[in-house]
C-alpha cells in the first residue's frame, strides 16, 4: 500500500492547502461575491445567528473550497469537510451532523452527487435542525428523533443543474464563481511565489497567468512546475524564458490550449467540423464524458473554439483557424 507521504493526490492537496488563502484580504478576484459574503457574515454575527446555507457553483479550480474555509475563519467557527459520494447512507450523515457544534460550517464538496435518500434527510436538518433516523426494519423498526446544533451547510458543485429544485431552494445564499482575468491570476501567482520563496519576474508571472485558462488551480500548478525548471536551468528565477519553457514541457501553447484541447479540435476537424456527440467525442479522444464536459469544454466554449448544439459539438471559426494554423494539427502538436 502506498504511504500518504508518497501519494501524489495527497501531496497535491497539501500543496494546494499551503497556498490557499485564509482571509478575504488574501483572496483576489470574485469581488462581488467577496463583498456579498462580508455583509452576510457581519449581519449574522451581529444577530448572533448561524449564517444562511450557502451554495457555491462554477467550474473546477476557481476557489469554492477556499471560500468555504474563509467563511468559517471569518465567522470564527470550525469547518467540517466531506463530499457527496462519501455520504452514502443516512447513518453517515447522522454521525456527521451530531458531531457539529453551534454555528459550525459543514462543507460538502460535489454536493450534486449526494444520494436521494441522504439529500432528503438534509431537508429537515437544514430547516428544523433535526433528523429522524429509522433503525432496524419490519416489526422491529423504530424512529429516533435527533436534535442537532444550528449549523451552516456550504455546498460546492460544478453541476448546479443536477441539484433538485427543493434542495437548491433551501440554500439562502447562492453564488456562482466565474473565471479570473489574467491580472487577477498574476496577483495569485505572485502571492503563491512569495509563500514558496520563489523569485519571480513580471514577465514570467504574466506568461503563466495568461495561459492558465482563467483558473487559479491551473496557475498554481504551472508555478510549481516553473519552480522546478527555474531551479535546474535558471538559478531559481522564473522569468519569461523559464515560463515559456515550462509551458512547452507541459504541452500548453501560447493560447492556453493543452494536448486534450488539441485532440478535441482535431477530432471535430476530422468529422468536417461536426456536429459530434459527447459520447463519440469521449471514445475518440480517450477521456470520460464528465471530464470533457466539466474540465475541457468550458474553456473551448468560452474562448470560441467550439460550439455546443443540440446535435453535438461543432468547430467554430476560431477552432478551424487553430487547426489550419497548426496549433491543433493533431495530438501533441504545438506551434
């Protein structure tokens, strides 16, 4: 069995946690959401009440987990973290809820993946601060009424449309995170570099930022790899040459297109620009439908490389230009 110390996923989470802001002052971008949350938190503290339940939605890597942690820190309460798939049975939920303290935060990542039965148990917990657990079955079945402390549920989802209407309606606060501008990502990269003790030139930070697809998680990942390149090839300084070399090694072109993006565009070009169904696309490029739809497509759609139609995905004019100019001539191609 692999030790956690050498588990790549554990190491990546530890790296992300090290760079994760703990206060609103250290969280660049999402200005409207930050100001809204400040007001809601201050009002709840003045009333001496728990904060309303919060739903954060948006693409992966934009800071939903980070904001949940900041909310807990600003309230001065503990945060308990779990995920939708981890709560398989009502008993799992009951054990978690009864361990909460007054006003605590319960953060549920991938909240759209909660089972229907667990979701229904959450309804009474969110509204009435109580749950009824049925023990045993048949003639020996009995219901136990459990009162729980008033808490704040913070849910994070990349698929808000999969939440049921009754569940979504129970969140008093709903905020959708959007992609970051290059200057905001540059601020994030500079902050992360300072934490890591990495010397960073303006040209290097800007180059990493503008190719990071508007996503802080990707920007920090690029910074981590640029640090490696700088230590081996450039006396520890990340300048524009180091940034360009790092991105070349990672297979990211000057427009932020990665290898999988080029596979998608190349596949559409092979089908005369489409339309191509999601299932066909996933089989052709060797990726899951969920990953294509939630990780790769949002960037390609937002930047205008592809179009999403009822019949499937199609190449937009910009996508055709990328293919014809060699930026997406085939898997692995780089300009």
